[in-house]
C-alpha cells in the first residue's frame, strides 16, 4: 500500500516540504567544515607530537586551536571529533631512477608512539606508514582503538622500524577492514630472505577480525606459526586481498589441501619471496575469483603452466623464478584472455615465443599490457605476432638468446602504446632500426649487451618525447657511431638515466649530452669523449645527480666539483686523462659512498678533508702521480671497505691513524698502498682492522655493479667489479721503503686472504704464528732482509696457493706437509739458505733415512693402488666364475635344469622366427 494513502493532500505537501528542508540542511552541513576539534583531543595531539622526531617540519602546522585544519588531521563535520590521522611519509616510495634515500630519510617521522592516541575514541583511520620508528615495538595500546577501520604501519626496508612480536591485542579491532604491517622492498633488493625484526608466534588473533578485507604482513617473520597461519586466514570470510611476501613461509607451512576453503572471495594473493620448495597446493586453484596472483621466487616441485589455466579471472600473474620448465604452449594464453600482466622471468623454457603468442587468437579481445620473459632461455627471432598485442605497454625480454633484428612491423603496431622496451643481453645483430624513434610513448629503452653495428642518427630519437631511461651498448669490437648531421642537435627528451658502453659520441663533450640536465644516473664508457667536463652541465645536474660514471674516456683537465651535490653517491672517472690536483671541494659531498679516480694523471696531495666523508666505503686513486703524505691528522674515514692508493709517489709513514691503537677501522677489507715511497715501520695496530680479524662484513650491497678495480692477488693483477671485491681481503704494502720487523699482531688477521710485503727493507723473523692466517691464499715476503727460519706453522695454511720468500736472509729446512708440498717452484725460495723439498736435501739428511720425496711417496701409492686393482679384478673373476660353473659341475640336478631352461628359450625363439617369416611370405 502507498504510504501517502495515510495522509491528506495538505499533510503530503507539508511532509514533502520537511523532507526537502532536511535534505537541504544535510547538504549544507556536508559542505561545512569544522575547524576546531575537541580541546581534549587537541591536547592529545600536542602530547603525541612532543614524542615524535620531525626533521622536515611536517608537523609545523600543529599550532593554534584550529586542529581540524592541521596537516594529516580530519574531523567529523558534525561532532568535531578526530576520525582520521594520516602521517604517512609524503616522500614517494619508488625505484632507483626517481627515488632518493636521503630525501626519504629526512622526510621520516621518528621517535615514539605515545599512548595519548587513546584520547581519540572515534579514530577510524590511522596511517603512520613509511616512517622511521627505529627499534620500537608496535604498541599494545593500538588494540584499544576499537573504532579503527584502517590501520597502516608499513615501512620501507632501508628505514628500519618496528621490532618485536605483533601484538595479539590487534585482534580487538573487530571493525577493521584494512591492516598493513608490511615491509616494502624495492626491485633491486637481493632475493635472499631478510628476516624482519617483526614476527608473530601465532596468528589466531586474526580470526576475530571478521570484517577484514585487506591484510598485508609482508616481511614479517611467520616462520614459527607453522600451518596455523593458513587456518587463521581461512577464518576471514570477507578477505579480498592477502599479502604474505618474504615472511618466510616454507613448504612445511603450506598444506597441499584444505578441509574447507572459506576465502573463496579472495581477489589478490601474494606469497612471493618465501622460497617454498614443496608441491603446488591444490586449494590455490580453487580460488577462481583471483584477479592477481604473485608467487615469484618459490621453487615449487614440478610446477606446470597448465595448472593455472583454471584461474580464468586472472588479470595479473607473476610466476618469476618458480622452477617452470619445458615449452610455452599456446593454450595458456587461449584460456586466460583477461590477462593484463604476465611475468615468467627466470624460468627455463625451450624454444621461442611464436607458438605461445598464437594462443591469443582464441581471445576475442586481448588486454595484455605487460609481458616479462627475461632470463628464460628463449631463442629465435622476435615473431611479428608480438605486434598484435595492441595494448602492450611493457615488454621485457632481457637475458635470453633472441637473434636477428627488431621487425619494423612490431614497432609500427606498438608505436602508440609501448612505454618499456627491454631487449638487453640477447644476440640481436645488424643495425638498430630507425623506426624505434616512432615509439612516442616510450619511457625506458634497453638495447644493451647485444651485437649491434652501424650508426645512430637523429631519426632514431625523433619522436621519443617521453623517454627517461636509455641503456645501449654493443659487444662487437667496433663501436656504435652517433652519426649526427647537426652537431648542435638537441634531443626531444629529458633523460633521468643514461647507460652507454662502446658507443662513440665524441670527440668532445657532445651538445646533446650537455642538454640532459635532469640526469640522476650516468654511465658512459668507451664513448671517445675528450676535453674538459663542461662546468655548466655539472652545475645543471648537481641538484639531483646520484651516480656519475664517465670512465674509460679521454677526459682531461680538472674535476669541476665546486658545486653542491646533495645526493651524489657514486663518482667514477677512472681511466681518463684528468690532471692537476684532486679538489678539496669533493670532500664536501656528504652523501658520497664510492670514489674511483684511478688511472689518471692527478698530482699533488690527496685532500686533507677526506675525513668529512661519513659514509664513504670505496676510494681508489691508484695509478696517478699523487705525492706527499696520506692525510690523517683528522682521521681516516671509519666507514671504508676498500682503500687503494697504490702506484703513486706517496711518502712518509703509513698514516698515524693506523699507528693509533685507539682508532678502529671496522670495515676495511682491502688496503693497498703498494708501489709508493712509504717509510718507517708497519703499524702494530693492524688488528684494529676488525673485519680482517673476524669474518668479512656483508654490507657489500651498497657498491655499484659497474665500477672495476684492479687488485694484485696470487701474483698477478686481476680486475674485479667493486661488488665482487667485498669477497677479497688484502693488505698490500709492497715496493716501499718500510723497515723494522713484521709485527706479531699481523697474525691475528684471521680472515686475511692476501698479504704482500715484498720489496721493502723489512728485517727480523717471520712471525711465529703466521699459520693462524688460515684463509691466506697469497703470501709474498720476497726481496726484504728477513732472517731466521720459516715457522713450522706456515704448513698449517691449507688454502695457500701463491708463496714467495725469495731474496731474503732466511735459513734452515723448508717445512713439509699439507699445502706447502704442492708449491714445487724452487724460485720462490731462491736467494736464501734453504734446504729440503723442492730444493736439495739438507746436509743432516742421510741417504734413504730421511722422509721420502713427495713424488716418491706418490709413486708408491700409485703402485699400491694398481696392485690392489689388479688383485680385485682377478679375485672377482675367479669367485664369479666358480660360484656359477662350480655349482653346475658339482650338482647334477641344477645342471639339468639350467640346460633345459636354455633349450626351452631356444625353442621359443625359433618358433617366433618361423611364425614371423610365414606372415611375411603371406603378405608378399
């Protein structure tokens, strides 16, 4: 019955008028803004602020009485109660090219979370994510904010934040829809499992959050929850998104089946980075509502792509590094027509992708936007069918064996959509097609590490107006030539990242490169660039540049580092022709981690202000003409991992910082001062190099992959990338004028791999405990004035592969045993008064009474082994023959049975042959 039947017409008019009045009032109230919150809540905010550390002044607006207008605060428009507290770090989390740790860290809030938050009884939204609450526990009192619907305490892995157990009191938040306690990792983070300081022994408290739609515990250590984590999650019927990446959950914690599956509404599942090595769970394929599945870096047992075709709603699928093998079959795409993003990188497939892509022909409309097939063992040419992916924005095929050229048809079909084209690390050859320049939406282009040839012109870049990142190189000995018709050509793009190797852009410093003023990452090797670095260009990029690498060119003149470089981390100018002095202004770059100026023509003293580098890890100024002392009046940077100053004209004593036993260099692993003019004695405080006393530090991730450094080990110079060099532990003081004794303290450097003190004036004896250096591979004490005997402990070093004690005043018998017996070159002992293997016998050794020669021992052992082999063969033949034949001879019944068996077999074979012959005759 109509409700209006109960009212007369006038009453209806009045009722309608009142309804309109209420609606108008409601609209007016909605548009009105409450400026002042409740006084007790304002005081609670100020109390909360007092316990925070705010470096960037984000909370500077928290003054006065209009607290609803304060940054990060939202109030209910009717009651004035605070309902939302959003203090998320405003600096965006992102990738290397557009992300800066220093900016992020400065924008962080730190300090403590005060219980004054409990004053906000109506708080429904709390976001404290991406801040730096170092070393504090997630407060238990957060579980008393029972009005919360949204809680985000996530943080970035580098910032370091909460520790301890996730409080079970969070189970009191029965109204919660969104819970994020995760750790964010960038894509460059190593795949090994960094166990978070946040952990949970049990997730049973989750079962009380029946309204939860979003759960992210990524990075939390759930190893002790065993299988209970899955049962707890299975109690959340409203759950739409579940993120449990890098927890780590192992195969024993992932049941293959579930009695009942309650989270069938799940849309997003992320179990990536857990290193699960069990069979694939069957219940996962019953989650038919899934639109996104991310399980990368889980080496499942015998996974198959065919299993995933049941998840027909999938739009995003990430199966990187899960152990897939075999061929890419077309039915996969044919059944997953809704796919927008697919990542199969780092698996082992056979053949090409021609058939794989043909599966799209079964889809009335393909939506593929991102296709990642890097490092999959794929080969062949790029099929033209790639061009039918009209919506494709990101194509990554790095590190395969694709060959041939890039088809023009592919580029023309994708010219209006493609944003990422990564083809690096393949076998493409020929010239780079000019049509690449028509990819008007392209942001990132990687054509590096192929066999390109020919030249590049303005046409290759003509419409790349969106380009931000480019990587280009060729493995051929002949470089790619930038053949520009207009020397003053200005590209249509502004790059953020530029990587080029073996691409000839010189001579001179090209105008097009000078026009790139938004660069944050530069690596241009073997480019033929000559002349001075333009100061104007350096000034233009100084405000944002993070890595500057112009190694292996012919750059000359002075280093222009008189500008402010607030974010510069890597400076690499090795193998150039730079001269004059190293400017002291370079020491004002507080953010610097790594400096390589080796193989240039620098002269004068090294800057005395180098102690201002608080975070420097790598300094290589070898192979220059530097002179004077190593400055140490202000101390040596304690953060150093590698210090190479070899092959210069440096003089004086080895820095007093190493002579000062109160100064520690806890990270230094390579100290190379060889081929200089140092005098005085070897410091006795070398045991202050604590990384050489114990195991080497593993903080090598800060090094760049690209810069090379040359170290002398095992008697020869070897080039290493700096990221590999952390594995080395070296002290090289060779070719100087050092005198005095080798300090006994050097025997405490248990992790030392190379010790080179050759070509000095050292005297005294070899330290008696030299054998304590059990990791030593190279020991060179040649061309000194050492006397006495070789310590017997030297024979205890089992890894020793290069030894040189020649041209000293050493005497006595060469110790025998272990690794020393493999060093058979007599020249390593020449110029001394030694006897014993591998030199002539000692006088006191009588004929046939001394210990046999090592080779004689080996010959005897070989003869014994041969005799044992022959004896075993003969005995085996005799026993095997007589155990069978002897039994047949002695036991009559067995002999009859044996020959009857063979007669029976013979008759069967003869009959089979006869029948076969008869059939063949009938057919003919």
